[in-house]
């Protein structure tokens, strides 16, 4: 068997095209505020990509840059200003943050209605409670869309997730559980990892270990979602799955690059548009909805 390649680039392009139409129909231009702290090179590249993709679908992306030595209180105060600004629909704080800043404290300071990354404890709680109104983090949402793009039913499928991060592993487990999958979350301390992965109908690899998932870890016909983006010594990118081997036994597989990555940005933009639609009232100077910061 040779797997069908799930073309994340094409799926994401379709979603962005649809978003561009919807932003035109929105009562105001959606505004995404991106908070960028310090000089992390990868973060700068991610933010540049988000800004470019936002512009292409008619979302205004404003980047607020702070020195890597900023204190926690000063950063919280700037986030409060964005919470209070009725023109800002969505706020994200690019991670990682410098060591003097507690990321949980910062993320829990974002107004949940503007939390388009879905990282605040409020939105994670709604997701855990299977609440439809939860803002779901972009990568798990993108993974779900890619799985749905295969046309395969998710009900009762055994998903094995490799990695338990707050950004991918945990929220993906909750989201797929909410879609009636049976979910196992594995991590660096899991005993006999390959034996567990071999039981999966769907594998989500999100551990940041280049090509760790081998052909003999995979049940024939399984669906493979590779979230890893690792740079090899020769400068090339690879995922957490040994693509060339595993594609010989899987039914569907995402490539790296061009799989999950483009979906993450598209889903962030979708979350921003949805926040703008919820905040349409806040662009009226008489708004007292309480979500826009008490304008
Ligand atoms: N750092 C790595 N991935 C992400 C993401 O999806 N959102 C934010 N804010 N920071 C990240």
C-alpha cells in the first residue's frame, strides 16, 4: 500500500479563499494584535508569515514588539490595553516568552473573547467541557480539518498522540475525544512507545523528534498526521515521522513541509474572523456588551 498524501497547502488555500470572502462581508475589518517579545528568530519568522497571510484575507495584523528584558507587569499592562481597545478583535502572544515571564500568567490575562490562539485557561476549560463556544487552538483545529478532508469517519477510531504539549498534544486529545475518538496520549516517559503507536488507527506525532516514527510502528492502513518541523544538519526540514518509510504502510499521511503547518496559520485567521464577527457590536461607540473592554 502507498498512502494518499494529505495536501495541507491545498486545504489551507481553500480555507483562506473562503475567509477572504467572509472578511469582506464582515461589518468591519478584523484586527489581530500580535505580541512579540524578544529576538527569537523562529518567532519573528512565524509572526511575519502570520502578518502576510492575514493581509491576504483582509485581516489587519498589528505587531506589538517588546524588548526581551521587559518585566512581567509591564507586559500584562500592555495586554490589558489591547483587551480594552475596542478596535482589536483578536490577541495572540507569540511563544516562547523570555524566562522572567510566566507564560500561564500572560495567557490567562488575555480577554477570552479575544483569545484567538485558544490558549487561555477559560477556552481550554470550555474545550474540556465539550462546549461549542470554546475557541480551539489553531494546530488541533487544523489537524481535525485534515482528518475530515480524508472523508474517513472519526467515530470510535483509536488515536495515539505522541507528545503532551499545551499547544498541540493536550488540546488535540480533547478535540478528538469530543469527536468520539478513543484517545491515548503518549510522551517521553511512555514505556514501549512503539507498541502503543502500533495500536493506532490515527497517529498524531507532535514530539519534536526527527523521524522517530518508523514503518514498523504503524498498523497497516493507519492515518498519519505529522506535526513535527525539524531542521536537519543539511538544512532540510523533516517531521517526526519517517515519511519515506511510513508512506508505504499508511492509508493517508501529511508531508512536512506542506501538511499541518499551513493549516495552523489558516485556523488562526479563521479564529480571528470569528472573534470579529462576535465583536461586531463593539465597533459601535455605544456598545456596552462587556466583551470589548467596557467601551
Ligand atoms: N509558538 C509556537 N506555536 C505557536 C502558536 O500557535 N501560537 C503562539 N502564540 N505561539 C506559538
